[in-house]
């Protein structure tokens, strides 16, 4: 280990290296790069240089650079015009970088050394599996054999053994053999303009049949450093298989669209970030994707927060909301959960949430219960280390004190998400039942079963 980049206790960028393997660590600055953007990739074959990605001052997207450790000089090798460089592709010895990968609405590639055997292998596999993404998970040193993982929005993934000499790919196994890609629903990329002029991207997954459809808005968790992708998503397919259109929008603050887009979400939880979700919802109505009176929010973690904020801020837009392992009290978030327990985590929360208590309270669903008219289902694990269980109980108490009807599902032994298969089935059946009762035409009187394993 000779090169390191990270964040210090004050959440500031720190870079160190060892001039010699047995030497001491030396700190130095990479002048001209934006805070938090440096990510080391690895050494060059001669051990004299380090590859890294970073965002220069005045630029938007992360590009690939090579740093000469003796002279401290660096050169830009490549950067996409419209997205970050998110991954690098190496030769079969996993030493030299031969290509880079980025992400717009689908994966994009650029080959620095297009004639390298590894680059040639990738390109031939991409031609063979057109319409899907290909990742080489491992290869022999001579490059004669490689294992390729092939996946897409409807295919959870398949493994192939590829003979580069014979140009033959032999099927090994499916990642989830019980999934038939032909029965899945494709993701369609979308683009829209937010009310303040910001460009937004995301995906629509349509169920079978002619639209418009009842729709579930599915805000992602995180919310920072994370984005929705053109990839297989179990929850999306679950909802689409039950007749729901699924809307996913990368609201400001999401990762992958450059640092300006990500930092635009700082201190905008429940504010401009929430406006982006609403704007995407209204766009879906205008595009005849969604039935206006049959739209529900469903999210996990930050997505659970966004679901509850949505029905609080836009009571006339959303029919119902599901909060799953969500955060509902931003003031409490500054004090509970694993992120707040470290100095760097606290600095991160101060940067992304702020420290104005009155503002935090105003952007917390727990304090906005009187504005919520839509039915709500709260699902939370009692051992949640990220969004403390107290988040859910505080929301529950607020509903009870204000005489609001809601549904409650507390899960013993589960954390930030549900990992036991039987419990996961029970959770999704409960969520589907809740959505069906509020988004589909009534056929019989539904009986609501409360689940609270105290």
C-alpha cells in the first residue's frame, strides 16, 4: 500500500503516498482539483505513476489522470463530455489502464488502447451481446480464457466462459435462474426540465397493456453518491409485474452527473430535491404514463423520507405513501444512526443537511403530519443501524398524536432493509396489498392486518 486518498476528520480531501515501499507516508496536495473528487485507481506497470479520477476546478465531470510520483506532475488521459469516468478497465495483468467506463442513460466506454487484447475482448463481447452490458470478472494471465458477466435492465445477469482464441462463449450459469428476461419490463430513459431549468434524467418502466397506468414513484436512497441505473431492479420489476408504471428520477444531489449536480442537492432535502420528484411526477402525467388520481410514492432510506415529504408537501398529487427504513426527523438524523457517530460523518451531515435546527424541523415529515391526508404505510427494522428505529417510532407517535390513520409494520431482527427471505416476502406482500387498495379500483372490502412484533 503506497498511495491513499480520503477524507480527514473535517471531511476535507487528504492525499498521501510513500516514495519507497519501506518509507514514511508523505502528505501532499493535488492543486486545482475540487474537494472530495480524487479517487485513486492504481499504480502503472513501472510503479512510477498512479492513475486517479478527479474533477478539476471549473470543470463538471470526473476524468482519468496519471500522476508522476517523482515530479508530482499529472496529465489528463480522458474525460467524457457528459458524464463522470466511473470505472477503469485494465489489461489482463490488471496493471495498465486500457479503457474507461461512464454512465449516461446506459453504460458508455472509451478505449485508451483499443488494440490491447483486453480492449479487443471487451469490444468483441459487446458486439456479441448487443443491447446488454458486459463485465469481465476475471481472465487468465495470457488472456486466452475470461469469465464475462452479461446483464441488462431485464436480465439480472448470466456468466459465460469466453475462449478468446476460438471466439466462443460458453454459458456457465444464470445469476438468478428463476427469472425469465422475456417476462420482465424494460426501462426507458427519460429527460425533463425542472421548474428552475435544471435538466433531470431518470427511467420509466411500463407494465403490460396500454397506458396511462397507476404509477409508483420510486425515489432512490442515498441520496448523494447514488443514482438510478439501466440495470435489473427487483423492486421495479415486482411493481411492473403487478400493473404499475414505475417512475425513477435522479433528483439533484444524485451521483454520476457531475459535482455541480450533486452539490446542488446539499441542504435541499425536502426542498428543491423534492420539487424535482414532483416535477417528474407531473411530467409523467402530461406524457400520459400515469393516471393522475392513482399515484403513490414508495421509497427506502432517503427514499422513505422523500415518500413522506411528498404527501406532506403535495397532498393533491399523491394518493398514498410507503416509507421503508426511512428517516423522518432530520434533527434526530444529526444525532442518531451510524453516520452521525463519527466526526467525518457529522461533517458530511452538516454539509448536506445543514445545522439550522429550525430549518431541519421544517423539512422533517415528523413535524408535518397535519398536512398529510394520504394513507401511509411505515415499515422499519428494529435493528436498523443507519436510519435508527427511533425514526419510525417518532413518526408513528406523531401520527397517533394528531389522530391520523396509518399502517405500521415493525420487523424484529431486521436492519436497514430486510434480509431474511420469509420476512422479505411478507414485507413485499404487505406493500403490494397496500398499493392495490389505494391505486386500483376497489373490488371487495379489504381487511388491513397490523404487524408489530414487539
